[in-house]
């Protein structure tokens, strides 16, 4: 398994770099906000249930 982690402050371009890198090297791109957005449909942001399911 190959995994690349991009870490940095908000609005630093992580999503942009990740999507371009994914296209170039042919690996799938998973963006952590996909998880947050899904869990927010079930629980209010920041609640104990939200944090547990997101983790």
C-alpha cells in the first residue's frame, strides 16, 4: 500500500496539491473533508457522537 499524507495549515493548498499529485501518479485521492461532510449528515459538528464516528 502506498499512502501520501499532506499536512499543513488551513487554506495552504493541500487539496490542490493532493488532487494534482493523484492525477500525476495515478493513486486515488482521499480528502479528509469527505469524512467530515458525511458524518455531519448524521450528527452535529463537534458533538461527542460526531467526533467518535469521524475517528
